[in-house]
């Protein structure tokens, strides 16, 4: 299954790229982990929620859940940092905060 959100006029390219992420990539790993796909799908279509998670003082329960299963690549932090097309949606401080959190948990950044 692929979910694509179509946006109205006045939305920038970065927002469109962020919202058109094929969600089928998320379905298999989350289902195999018995994780609630719906909650994560909301994060993909709501950049403010991603900002909230990145700016949180502590990692989210979802981040911890994925860390425990060796899937930090599926965290909001990794998806944002590893996809430069989404960088315009976040401040440099937010991007660095996400990088630091990932490094602290042993994630090797591709960039």
C-alpha cells in the first residue's frame, strides 16, 4: 500500500516531498514489530509533529521502541536527517539535535 497526500496550491516543494513519502516502506517493518502504523503515518503527514519529537528533551517511546529493535533508520530523526529534501522544513538547530540524538544511540549517519 502506498499513501500519497496531494496538496493544494501555495505549498513549497519541500513540503510536497515530505508529504509524498511512499508509506509502504513503513508498513512491513512496523507490522513485523507489532507497532501501530497509524501513529507513525501521522508523523509523516504532519511536520509539526516531527518537529515536536525532534525538539523533545527525551527520545519518544517510538524512538526507544525502534532502538530496541535495531531500526533507528525508521525514526523520525533519521528520516529527516537522511533526506536533504526535507531539510528546509527544519531549522539547522533541529537538524543538529536529531543528528546528536541518533549518534548518541549509535546510529551511523550516511551524510
